């Protein structure tokens, strides 16, 4: 253990110096970046993420970036090998699976390619990558639940619409609510997964309405499900939003959702930040200058928006999509 | 002799009732109703209220069932025909709904993702979606009919690619339509307290009924499904007929797409109509139709679709985790498929006969 | 056991519900001979083979094999294989995606050891010794059908088989491939293998066989040395008509061949994808004619070409003197032609549909997609023909599959009569149905002809054809070889023409 750690320190030191010298060699040249991401068609989040990366890693900003997309680990590993052969300076990676990356990252290291993980982390030794930029789903959930706690409702009767069970987002967002509800004695009248789907959410909320159970909060783990829930409420003429009967909470900060928030139809939307490129660029800038990073794991700053405080500027800045 | 004929008569009476295929969904429906009646009679309660737009609306579990089961019922119409003619199922309908829904949204929004006014009449958007969905249906049908690929394998292509195509149609964006009239199709028409999807399903059923009555589609489809060679020798073109059923299914898909996107005025191509293909196939099976093709009963399939929704709503009501829903459905499928297997049927009828004969002969012995 | 016998079957009985498939059949196979097993369809050839190979159990009788004391028990194909009996079927039952060597050795690896090198070299030896033009490592699917068949035989031979059964091996081979196969068969004969050869090509029997066993209606007709049984005799034995008692059946048909009139249907150089030689054909109003020939002679393929049931590749067709195109069945139906197919189950009934739907099907299709018959009308049609043809069915709604064979046939006949054809083709309408119904159908044919319908009638039973047809077209080996009318319509003439060859 100790030996490897010492070794890795030495190695990173060596790498840093080589990077420095390399840097000096090609001062005015573009920085070659290979980016491996999941398919942008996967979700609106991913589309925004991809657009953000494309907007940052441009020729104008001094980058020569190439993109590869796949939702399959083996294809991604293949792409990574190719990037290493192409002699890229940085390999940016959002891995499909946690496992299986050791070998290729070791190859990268040997070839002097610096690896930065974004959005998703992997099961590999920390020494194999420079940094890992992640969303803290637990924190997202905590921020939201803290906001809900702050509403000081006389009673809490919550419909909890979960995402696909077992996904990182679901675990983090459900965990926070479960914990606080248990501590403070909130009633969860319904807890069911709508698998991120608006229609399923609509049906679930409909079934609660049909069974005449009272509720005053809908905690949906993404914007789509919140939208489905609202459709069911509208049908039953149950008012929702700021100062109304039912509090609506969503996640992901789609632009359309933030507009609902701005209009007062919803109450809260938690951010899951897809705009990671600025963080990545910061890291690359630092590394190019030869600086050291304080932390390998970099948690992005993620906000929660309250309908009462959100501004048009927020909608434009933080809203995903158009 | 006389005893034997009596016996045979009894047997045929029982078996003719058991053989009538609509008995299967009806029995399932009764069973579910009975369960709900015992567990919580308020399940059947229907109340009249107003929605946020001020329209009168009925609400209650039964209304939810006829509302949410409608897409499935419409889909079951096409799936029944496809199953009967080609002896296989189209598993790409969910993806195809995503495509046709995206097309509708795309046409309505034009280049703007959040238009204040519709860029095209809804009917135009719907007709374009129909054409697109029928084209994809024709693609599936051509693979099955011309190239004789197994339907499930052939439709696997679109099943895999469909949602990406849907995403591409809207440039990966999530457009939202704010026009009030667009919500009618998945919601309520002003002044009418019963959900529109039910009327659309009813209309589809009536059209199908009329088509089956005023054309020879039913006879042709069944003939092709039962004995393709004979159908050919009787002047039919099996290839064309199979193709036609897939195109008709495409039409059903477009209608479902309209309802689905109208429900929430937007589309999420990755989750819309997810797993609906399995429910549609289950509806056909629950209707007592053989999944290997041949004879079909349209009413039984449609009833089967509503039974599935009945099951879903019941499970929601009793707080069954919705990721466990598919497990319950899987149990239903297993039971149905096993029961409809010829060898099992043979054994069952042998068992019935045995029970009868033993019941008759014991006194003699 | 007899001397030199490698296989003996004594007094074999086998019955299926309603059918006595084999009754007291004896069969003797010598070492080193090629023995033809002959008989028309339903004679019991395939049942006998299936009993021998353990596919069916026998009801009574004994099977002896050389080297076994006492009768052997064969309960499964595996037993048969272990006893040295191998079968090569018409449809090749090998795995096309495996290599030749794998196909030869698959499923019989002793223990789990498989050395590819060893296997391939063994296969190579075997293939060279049998002169089979295939490489051990070649994928089977890349070989011609004939070579695939030979590989199947090689597999059988390598299993130390002493009895080799070849069930219609030549039906999908061309002449040069047949020659290759025969060379292999003769080679095996030299090695002392007893070969049972099932075929319906008479020429091939006389080319390669040593002895012949003839079955008819599940009974043994006899066992003959090939030299002692001229072709015409063989045909008469297969058909069950001794030449002696072929007192000509008087042909008292109404003479309806209006020679000068325009033929109802006329074809020149008609040919389809099913491998028949182009032929000319015509039929006039009120005429009943027939295609005769042994099974596989191409008689069915000919009428299928007339109806457009197979893909027609060439030929000029005129209906009532007007040139027309008949490319598919609906074309033929529109020109007033109806065709009752040979295989009732496969090409005739729509099993799960009701008697009513089965009866109206053809007329409905002819009538068009947008003009369905009302239920009442359909029932009326169905009732009318159920009465006319005396179809025994519980109701018009009974699934046709639950009717007896004869009644199924009548339902299909009703279907075509309902279309009121000018020209009706009946391919084996009387096969597998009871005698009473047979006579009814023959009478009906004559009645329809008297009313002006033209009918082509095909039957394996020559006397049926003699009773109904005024003109017979004789086919042999997929070629039209003769046309018999008037005085020529006798059993002996027909048999001579069917047999062809030196005895004609």
C-alpha cells in the first residue's frame, strides 16, 4: 500500500513535469481533448450536458476536441484506446459502467494522457485519473428536503414519486426524504416509482385522488413526473403551487419546469447540474499551468430554486433545454 | 348408448362455454371486481366534480380505468390483427408511439420549442403522424411478409432504434405545447365529464367493427393466419394481407401517440409508452386469442386491454410497488400462455372428461 | 433366417385409428443388395420404414437381424442405429451450419474426448474412400444437395450400418447428381451393405436395384427379382390391377367433345418453377379429362401450373379463345377456373374456421374485399351446399378441422362449386375418403360435365379415371408422354404408357 502510494506520488510528480515541458513545447497549439460521453439522446439532461461541452471545448477556446458517444462500456473502452493511440492530451470520460476501466486507464497513464471523469465516477484507483466531477445526489435530496422543512407546514402528507429504482438519482433523492420524514413524523401517503415517466406519475396520483386520501405535498424525483402529477391534480381541480393546496417539487431544472416555477404553479425545483464543462476547463487550465488540484473529487455546486425567489435570469441561466 | 350421449351433451355444453374465448377476459374481470368489492367497495365509487378549467368531470377508479386503458385498447386492435395474420407480435409499438408523438409535437411546434400558438392545425399534425407511423408499420410488415423474418425479431429493429429516431425528430429537445385545445384528446372536452380517450377508443372500436363487418378483412386475415397456402390457392395474397395488418397497427399507434402526448402536452421520448408493447400483447392473449395466429376475437382483445388497466389500477390502489407491477403481469402471462398451449389444453380436456366418466362410472362399479 | 439375409421382418402389423397401415407384411433384405420398396401413396412404405427404424412401435410381428439370435427389439431410432440400421431421408436431417466432419461425427462422440485433428482426418479418409467430393472442414450448407445427401450416407456408413434405408433420396437431385449417388450406392453394395431404396422413379429402380418388394394398401403384394418383373407388371402390381382381369370397363360417357368448338382452356408450352417439362393442354366445354401417372410424375404440378398456384415461367394461355395471363390463383378464378388441391390438409382446408367460412372463402375472395356476404347469405350458401353434397356436420359453425376427411373434401368441393366455375380441376378428390363418398364425387363430376362444365380429374385409382374421363394425359418423370382417348382408354394401355421403356 505504502509503496504504491509513494510510487504514485512520484509518478504524478514526473507526469506533472513532463506536462510542464510538453506545455512549453506547444505553447500556441490547440489542446487535444478526447471526450467520451453517453448518447445525448438518452435524456434532456444528457443533451444539455453534451451541448455545454461542445460550447466550451471549441477551437476558439484553444481546444481540438473530438466526441464519441455510446451507452455501452465496451464501446467506450474501445473509443478510449483509440484516443490514447491518437495521442490526445486529455481524456474526458463519462463512463457507462463503473467497472472495467483499470487497464485502459493504466494505458492512458503510460501514454501520458490525463484523464478527467465527469458526471459519473468509476471503480478504479484514484491515481489513475486527475479529477472526478460529480453531482452529489444525496446533497440534492437534502437541499430539497431542507427547503420543505423550512415551509413549516402544519402537517406533512406527501406523495413521493420515485425514479427508476436503484439509480443514483433515485437513491440520493429518496434517501433524504425517507430520513427526514422518519425523524419528523411526516406522513408519506404514497411512495411509488413512476420510473421517470409522466404518464405513470399521473396514474399514481390519480389513484391517490380516487381513493380520497388527503395530501399536500408532491415530491417528484424529476420534472416529468411532477408534470404528470400536476396533470392529475388539474383534472381533479386540486390547486397547486405558491400559496395553494398542494406543494409541487421537482428536480433537474428543465427550462419549462423553471417557467412553471416562475409562474407559481410549482413550488420548488432542485438542480442536477449538467453544466460541467466550466469545472473541467478550470481543471485543465490549472493542470496546464502546472498547479496541483486540492481534491480529486469535485462536487458541483447545485442549487434549489424556490418559486418565490426565482428570477427570469435564473430561468435562462440554469434551465436545461429551450 | 343413451348414457353416453347424455354424457357427451353435458361435455359439449361445458366445453362450448369454456371454449368461447371472450369468457377468459370476462372471468378475469369478474375475479378482479370481486376482489375489489371484498377488499374495498369504495373502489367503485364515482363522483362528479370540476377540473381546474371549470369543466365538469367524473372521477373515480372506474373512470381512471376507461381513461388510461384506452390507448391499450386501441393498440390491442392493431396487435390482434398482426397476431392473427402473421402469428407473431410487433414489439416496437412503444417506440413507434414515441416517434408518432414526436412527429405530432414537431409539426405543432414548427421550429419553436415553446410556441404560444400552434404552428399547424392539430389535424394536420395527426395526419402526418399517421403517415409516419404507417410507414414504419409498413417497414415492419415488409420484413415479416416479404423477408419472412420472425415478427418479434423483425420488429426488434425498430424497438431498438425507435426512441433515438423520436429524439432526433425534435433535436433532443423537449418542446411543450401550451394550447388548450390540444389537451382535449388526452383530457376532457369542454362540458363532457367523461375522458376523451374513452371516446376515441370507442370510435376506433366502432370503426374496426364496421371494417370487419363491411369488408372481408376478418376472413382474409384469419385464413392467412391459419393456412397461408390455402389462402394463396383461394386467390388471396398473404404477403399483402400481412403487410396490411402492420400498416393498420401503425394507424393505431398514431392514435395512441396523439392521446399520449395530449395527456401531458409534451413528450419524453425515452419513457413515453414504455413497455406498452408487452401490455398490448398481453391484452391479445388475455382476449383468448392464440399468439401463434389464426382465429381472433376483437372484442375479447379490447376487453382484455381494459382488464389489464383494471389490474394496474387495482395494484396502484393497494400500494403495490409499480416496479413489481410487471411481475404480477408476468404471472398472468405465464398462466395464460401455459393454459393456451395445445398440450396443456389437451390434458385439461382429458382431465375434464376423466372427471366426468369417473363420476358417471363410480356408481356402476 | 434365410441364407444371406441381413434383415427380415415377419408378419408386421400396424394400425392407426381408423387405418390398418400394415397387415401381415414380410420383408427380406439380403446382404449386398439394393432392394426397391415400391407402392403408391398410402401403400405402407413409410410406415414399414418407420416401424423398422423405431419411430413407430409395431402392433405385431418380429424383426430379425443378422448376428442377433432371436428377434431384435427396436423402440427408438437410437435402438435402430445401434442395431446397424441407418436412414437417410429426403429432407436432409443434418446441421447445415456445421462442417462436414462435424456432421459425420456429431452426437456419437464416445465419451467427451474430441480431437478436431483426429476427427477431420478420419472424415477425410471416409470421404475419399467413398469418393465423395467434399472437404471435412467445409461447411455443410456450402455443399450441393447431392453431396449433403452423400455426407448423410457417409455418416450412416461410418456407423457400421449393415442396413441403409434411402427414403426418396433422389427427388431433389438432377441427373448427374443421381448418377453420383448411384455410384456410391453400388460401392456400398460391394461392401455388403443391404440398401432399401424407396423411390417413385421407375427408371431409377430398373437402373440400380436388384430386387423389388411391392406393397399395396398396407399389404405385401410380392417380392420379385428385377429381371422377373417387367415395368408394366410392376405398375399393375402397384396399382392393384392384374393385366388378365382388366376387362375393359365400358366407357359410356356422354360424348361431349365438340371438336370444333373453342377450348374453354388452352395452354401452349406451359411450365412452372416446379420442374415440369413444358406441355400443351386444352379442354373443351363439357369434357372430363385427366392427368395420370405415378406419384411424383408431375401430374399435380401440371394442374397447379394451369391454376397459377406455382410460379408460371412460360407458356401461352387462352380462355375461351382469348389470350389471358394467369400468374396467380386469383387470375385463374376470375377466368372461371377452380382448383381443388391434392393435399387437403395443407392446401385445402382452413382448419380452425367454420364450415361456413370455408365454403364461402373462394367466392368471397372473388367477390372482392368490400363486398362481404352478410351472415345470413353466407349461411344460406353453406346450407345449400351442405344439402347438395350431403356434408355431415353438426352445424355451419363447426370448425372444419373436426369433420371427417370425406366431409372436409366435400366442403372444399362445395367451396369451388359455389364459385360456379367453367373449368374445375380436381386433384385427388377421392384420396383418403370412404368408398361411398368416392362414388358420389365421381357421379357429381359426370353430372357437372353433362351440365357443361369442363373438368380435369386426377386420381391414383385408374379405374376411377377410366370411369370418368374421356381423355387421359399420361405423365412420366415430369413429362407429358402420351394422350389416350377412345379405344385406348384401357388399364393395359394406361399402364404401358405410364411404364414406358421397353415394354410399351
